[in-house]
C-alpha cells in the first residue's frame, strides 16, 4: 500500500514538474514573442518617422519655392513696367525730335516736358538708391511759358552730361536738376557728383561742349549765360536764357 502511494506521489510530482515546465516554456515563448513584437513596433515607428520627415521636406520646399518664384516674378514685372514706361517716354522724345524740333522754335512748356521725359529714360540706368532730385519753379502764368520762343533740345547737353559723368550705381552719388521760369527768364541748373572714373575730374573748366556753346551764341547772343564749374567732386552747370527778346520778336512779326 505504501509502495502504491509512493508511486502515485512520484507520478504526481513528475506531472507537476512537467506542467510547471510547460507553463515556464509557454511564458518564455510569450515573452520572446512580446519582445519581437516590441522590436517590430519600434522598427515600424522609426520607418514611419523617416517617412514623415521625407514627406515634410518636399512640403516645406513646395511652400518655399512658390514664394521664391513669386518674388522673382514681381522683380521681373517691376523691371518690365519700368522698361515699358521708359519706352513710352522714348516715343514722346522721338516725336518731339522728329516733329516739334523741326519747327525751329518751341515753347518753354514743351522743352521742359521733353527734358522730363529724357530724365525718365535715363532713370532706367540708375540704382534704386541713387539720389535723383527733380525740382521745378515754373510760373505757368508767365507770358512766354506757352509761346514759341525757345530753341528745341537745349536741355539735352546738360542733362545727358550729368548722367554720363555721375556714378549711377553708387548710393552716395546724386544728380539734382532744377527748372525755373519767371519774368521771361528760363534757367536750368544741373548738379551731379562726379564719378571717380570720369574724365571730368581732370578738366578744370568742365565738359566744354563747343557745339552747344556755339549754338547758344548764335541763337541767344548777349541774352544768355552758361556757368560751369567743379567744386571738389561736384559738378555744376547753370544755364540762364532771357526769352523776352524772342517773345518781342515773335509779337512784332
């Protein structure tokens, strides 16, 4: 009887060990599966994060590139408008040269408009930060303002020389142009800072356009003054014309 109980005990004990072993085996297998699943999840998470970063970069670039493109288009549009505006002024200048100047004399009003158009065309060449100042002190009620008493294209030499001899790309450079008309006296003053590369620095008397002065001498002898001088790096040209005599001639004829 005792032997039978001993046998049963041994069997039960062996079964318990077996069950315990099976339980431990199952737990270990489950733990390994859990670790593998955890590693898989972590790997999938890293892949997903990389995919998100990869998708985010083109998204940012897609936002930046259109802005850059738009800025470029705005710049082109600005230059295109400036070019169109200059061409429009060029058309006015050509009309003036081809038609009005052939008439012999023009009004101060027409010559000033021509000069302003000429300035607008030259503005295409200058830096946005260049100091260009245009002033007008015109008495529009002056009797000569709308009378044909002025030789055409008189303002070309002084204005063109200013743009020619100034450094149009330097921020500290400048051109100042002043138109005046009062009591039949027309005057044009042009002041510019001379470029360091300009030959004007070596000329004590200035540009010295002999053709321009000969023309003034023929047309307005004794009724005009032309002063030009250099002070340090600043060039000043001042033209004054008394138009009253021409006005009297036109009234008498």
